[in-house]
């Protein structure tokens, strides 16, 4: 009875042979492959005293009468995906304050190297951001070639919440193609759901398959209960990366239409058998949709042959579409089908996010 020092009793159930066999465990191998590239991201932002009118700040400085500005720190994880260019992928919400207020980013590797990070680009709609570090012989992790996932396949969430040591949780891919509404009201689309624990510390770190390839990027932008975690899919990552590198943001196309769910009552009034489609409520004057002849009360039934069952289907299509792409809409108008072609453009600056 009582406390026994660790040295006085052998480790329960673990032999040298078992430890040796564990090193051949596929999960252990996958972590060894990816882990060195999983980094800690520390942000430091000085937030001004919010209720000081800007005219007084300009004249007297932040600390006049109202006290000093307060430094604010944030932490999360990231993963090096391109060693040559020093590109580190993370969540937009991890670096959001830096983006807003020009703060500092410190990137720490498991091998105890630390670097000053430069924010290359960020996208709030996908919760992805790209940070650059300058270093030689950096480790890197590989994005999975295929975006195809099997429900039930192993999912390994790796993070680096404390600076120099990885944390690992293991589960399975529970569901794919999930959509969640974020605190600011914008939907995160095409998410992977997993029962591997994902928390603010490993948010921004990779979700990997058993081969040690990145299948997603963990996101804890929405805190959920135990047993439910989410990751941004590798397909979304691939579609966003090039834009972040080239433009520092994701240029998304715009039709100039606002559409809503089609109710059963509206469907009957318009002569449709079922309430499937996206109901056009407004068309902005001079927009691509206006120039193509779209009108309020049109119902979008399909885009490029892809059936549109709801307004969400249309929004999902637009997230995958590109600027300068010409799309073909199948439209229900005046109780018959018609075809409309729209050339997508970048939205006016005041409508960009």
C-alpha cells in the first residue's frame, strides 16, 4: 500500500519485444513520417484600447489617458507542405489577428528550430492560411494524391500546441462532405468529420491517412463535444493553395445573383412538380447574370449538367468555380426549361471577402 517509486515496479504489460513491435505499428510509422513537419504557430498582436477615438490616438498615442495597448497571444499548429519555399499551411483563424493588425508570427519545429513567419495569404471562407519561413533542409509533409476517402479509414490528427513536441490522436473518417456554419455566419464546406480528438491546440495541424499523407487540415474554429472533430479536405486545400501563393487571397467568381431555397408553395405557383432548385430572388444590375439575361423568379435546376436541388448546391458549385469560366445553367422560366450561359467574373471590390 502507499506510493511506490516508479523504479520499484516494472512497467505493466510492456516488454522490450512489444516496444520493438510497436515501432512497426502503421500509425507510429505515419506519425514518424509527418510529425517532423508539424509546427507550432505562436502569434503576438498588440491590440489598441478599443474605445479610444482614432483622432486622440493619432495626436497623443495609444497610452494617453486610456492606458497602454494590450499584447494578445494566440497559438495553434501548422504543417510544412513545401520545404523548398518554406510554405507552412495553417488555419485562417489561427493567424486572423495578425492579418487584421500586422502582428508577429513565430514558427517552432519539433527539432527546436524557430523561425519568424511571414503571412503570405489567408482565406476566411475556407479557414486556410499560408505562412512562409526561411530555412534550409526543412522537413515537409505530402498532400494525398487522391481526394477520395473511405468511411471508416484510419484518421490521424497531429498537432504541435506547445512548441517542440507533437500531440497525436487517432480515429476514423466518420463522414465526408459536411458543411458547418462558423461563428461569423459563413459556411465551411466539404469538411471531413472524424472521431479523432481535434482541439484548439492541434487546429491547423494535419489529418493524415495510414500512409502518412495529408488528407485534411484540422480545424477547431467551432468547438464540438468529445468524439466529433472536423478537418478541411485536401481537395479544398489544393483548390485554395495556388490562389494564396499567387494573390495572397482566394479570388472567387461572382454571378450577381442572390438565390434562396425553393418552397413547395413557390414550386407549385411556378408550375414545378417538386421544390428542387435554387430560386433567384435578385439580379444585380450590370452583373454577369444580368448581362446573360437572368431574372428574378428564375429557378436554377442544373449547372453544367450537375443537378441543383437547393440553394446550398448552387453555393457549393460556386465555391469550386473559377473566374473567367463560362457556366451553362438549366433554368425554369415561364413554365418551361431554358438554357443560360454566364461568364463568371471577380466581384466588385466592395463585395469581396
